[in-house]
């Protein structure tokens, strides 16, 4: 099983600045506990300096990342605020028939609301959902 760990990197920031990525360690720990056999792919961890890539490399990596989003069994999206890249990853995974779980307070945002098979408002809510077996149950169900 492959899990795609999507989430805000640049968001609406201008230039080459990025959001704090420490949330990825916390989410990864939850996923590793729930699915010790899973391969977890995190674009920000695989490409930590991607905002510095020259244009042709950036474009190539962007489309490779989108391909990985479509191929993963589960896409977990962390969205404390809007992220165009994460929204695209969610769309691609959803269209490919994969499960999408979002962690976001934006419960009325249409991308979050309609592309997610389950929505947790906070990281703590996600941890509880996974701990209670909800994540495993979600993945064992056929498409909704």
C-alpha cells in the first residue's frame, strides 16, 4: 500500500518561502502506526528544496508528483489554509478512485468538502480517527 502525504507547502505565500513542514512528522507517525507495511510518499520530504528548482526540473517534478497522487491508495491532505497544489493532488486522487482524507478547518470549502471521503478538523481529530480504527475502516470500504 502507498500513502501520499499531501499538504500545504507554499500556500498563498509569495516568492520562495514555505510553511512550517513539521506537521508531516506528526502525520507520518500516525500513518506508520496504523499501517506499518505502507510506503509513505511525501513530496516535500522527497524534494525539500523544490522552490529553488530551475523551471524545467520544477515542471518535471510537479507532473511526477501528480502521477504519484493518482497511483497512491490513500491521499492524506493537510490543509490549515488553501493550497492549490494540494487541491490538485486531491482532485487527481479522487478522480482515480482513491481514498482522500483531509485534515482542515475549511469544512465548507468545496475542494475539501467534496473531494474528501473523510474530513478531520484538526491534527488531534485525525489522530483520534486513526487510533479508533476509522482510517482502516475507510480504506476497507468500497468506493462511496
